[in-house]
C-alpha cells in the first residue's frame, strides 16, 4: 500500500491560490461565455469524493503537477452549449466543439502551463480530497452545473509557493557595535588591608593607598574583562581618562 506524505497547504497559501484561480476563471468566462457570471468558484476545506458513477473526470497534467475537474457526465457535455448559448446536442455539434476547446483552455489556464488533457478512470480516491495531503478542493457551480476542482499538492506548490522567510540582512561588526550601549567601569588598585580593619570602617575614616599619584587606572568591561589601562586627567570641570598603549601600560612608572 503506497504511503502518502502529509502536506498541509495552510490558510495563507490557500487564499493566494483561490484568488489566482478565481481571477483566471473570470478571464476565461469573459473570453468564452455569453454570460460572464455563469460559474463561480468556491474554496472548500473538505469535499467528499463524489461516489456517483455518472461523473466524468478530466485531468490536465504538466511537468509541474496536475489538476482535475469532475462533474456529472451530462452536465459536462452541455458546457459548450451553455457557453455559446446554443441548444445541447444541436445538429452541427457546435456545443460539443466549443465545450471541448473551452474546457481545454480553462484547465490549461489554471494549470499554468500547456499540458495533456485526458479523461481518467476510475475517479480519484477519497484520500485525494483530504486536506492533510496538501490538495486544494473547490466547488465550481452555476446554473445547470455542479462540479468539483481538485488541484494536486505538487501543482499547489507551483501556483502558490511557500513564502520565503524574510530575514534582516546581517550587519557588519562595526555597524552593529555602533548602536550597542555598554557601561564601563574604572578601577584603581589601592593595595591590601586586613579583613578586620575593613570590617571596622566608618564614615570619615581615611585610607592611605599604596598607589601613587601617577598610578594607572584600569578600564573594565561589565563582565569583569580588563580592557585597557589609563591615566586620570582633568579636562575642564570633568574627569577624563587617557587610554595607554599596552606596552606603555606594562612599563608603569
């Protein structure tokens, strides 16, 4: 028993496919029918497979997939007559000739490429109409006509392809870093003290540091990574740091 792969179409893709087929149906009716509103296409999430043996199924297959149209045999035979406004089965067979050419044009337009149109036996299996396998199913109805359109999942992928995920282009490192704020910390090695003395510190106590007035300050990243050594200066009313080259920072005075 062949295994069928699950292949959900999705609401957004179904809407795009429905709009495409409905537009093409309108164009086809304008070109072929004396009544441009005769048929309407309606999306159906699920349509039961017609069990009536009196149905006829036409299938157009291209290199991209296949599309099927099914309807009661008598109704399909009268399509040409309804399009041309002629009597069914007239002595000149006008309706038959118009119907064959018109249906060939409609299914080819829907399939998106020239293909081979043929009547198929038996009818498509019930699983072909299940939405979980990725097919799109529509009703095609009008006065005296009640048909079903089945677009197989391979053709759905061509006519309404999945939209590619839109991703923002990656920025260069320099551009990305420009807008990234970071809080820098500046530290000074004051030397060491006994834990007992530190625990007894009070407001007003003076700490005599081992560092001299020319001691280097350390510029530190928030994650405690050292970035650079620097000297403390005053620029006007503000304090300033001058970052030192690494070789100069190593040779501290």
